[in-house]
C-alpha cells in the first residue's frame, strides 16, 4: 500500500512538472497569435487522468488552472486577462479533469481501446472548451470593465481555439497513450487496459 502511494505521488509529480515546464516556456504550453490563443496543457492532464483516475484529474486540472493564472499575470495582454481571475482560471480546469475521467470510464465498453482513448481526448477537450467559455460568460460584465469590447472577440474565437485544441489532443494524445500503455512504465491500477490494440 505504501509503495503504491509513493508510486502514485511520483507519477503525479512528474505530470505536474510537465505542466509547469510547458506553461512557463512561451509558445509551448500556451500559443497565441492575435486573437487566436490555444493551449496544449489539457493533453498531459488527460493522459494523467487516464492513468491515475479522478484524483489525478482534479489535481492536474488544478495545476493547469493555477499555472494558466500565473502565466496570465506574467504576460498580461488582453487575451490573458480573463485568466487572472482565479475562478475562471482554475475551476473549469478542475471540472474538466474530473469529467474526463468519467468520460473514459463511460467508454469502457468500447472494444477498440484506441477509439476509446481518442474519444476521451475529443470529448474531454470539448468539455474543457465549453466549461471555460461558460465561466468567461458568467464573468462577462467584470471582464468588460478591464478589456472592453475585446472580450467579444475572445468569445467569438473561442470555438476556433477549442477546435484546434480538440484536433491536437486527439492527434498527439492518442498515440502517446497507446505507446505508454504498451510499456512497462504505464500500468494504471484501476483499468485492465486495452481489449484490442485497435
């Protein structure tokens, strides 16, 4: 039991470290070009959640949100100001991490494991986009005071950003999971793994 907990903490620390490094290096974890901005940090969150379950989903989602807030203060341009709000930065990412786990579990009956993983990346990232946009809209009046009508442009391009994030997550995350699952280093304690290599 002790060894299992130590192993889980080690793996979680590794994923958190990946999130931190990606977040702090410009144009690695967060890409921005004009009004178009998207992130890749949801990918290690999903991978970690598939490995470690809901506890990983919440913890890695929190790390994702926390460092998106830190980056928003480090690079305070209009597109980042919305993530200076800790509720908008952190809460949607924790919800996304937790829901992603239940998506993965809900798809367990799929015989094709690769399809199950790809759908988890697709639907999990979609949840991230929808929940984050919902929180932005919730605080719409607050943001208008700081960045004016630029908030409208952010809301308009959100679906485009989300689409880029979904496609990237599926194309990058799925082969990573498939490779990890075949290795001795990736043995989630809660799931029997692929029924077929697909």
